[in-house]
C-alpha cells in the first residue's frame, strides 16, 4: 500500500507536470499568433507604402507634363512655371526617394521579422517536440509502473 501511495503521488506529480507543459504550449501558441499578427501588420504597411509610392510616381509624371505644357505658352511664363515645376519635381523626387528608402527599410524589417519568426517557430517546434518526447517518456514510465504494479500484485 505504501508503494501504491508513492506511485499514486508520482503519477499525480507527472500529471501536474503534464498540465504545466500543456499550459506552456498554449502560451507558445499565443506568442506565435501575436508574431503572425505583427508580420501581417508589417505586410499591410508595406502594401500601403507601395501604393503611396505609385501615387507619388503618378504625381511626378503629372508635374512633368504640366511643366512641358507651360513651356509651350510663353517664354516668360514658361521660365517661372518651369522653375516652379522643377522645384515641385525635386520635392516629389526627394519624397519618392524617402519613400523608397522607407519601403526598403520596411522590406528589410519584414524580412528580419520573418527570419526571427521562423527562428522562434523552429525553437518552439523543437521545444514542443522535446516536451512531447518527455511526455511520451513519462507515459511509458507510468505504463511500466502500472504493469510492474499489476505484476507484483
């Protein structure tokens, strides 16, 4: 009976450990879900910046066309308007350049986040596999104890 009591305590302890491991697995899955949401948000920002760059490129093209039309009217007006268009064009190119730089940074950030996510995911998979292995080992040990107990009695 003492052995049975000890075995029962061990089984209860193993069950507690199993519950703890299950809780940790749930936490890991929540962390993974948060990371996936973060990557999704980065992708949405990247798409938004891509659309913004396209819009700026169209604006730049329209500004160049406006400058050409103004040159055709008169030399005096063309000179002043050309300066304004060139100034606007430089601003748009600067803004486009900044947006392209930001877009590249966002892409790198997204790639870095994906690499970190993949690394973390692999780590979690490895830990989950190790946890499952430990669980199987414990279950085999409990099964061994049950069969040993059954053989003894």
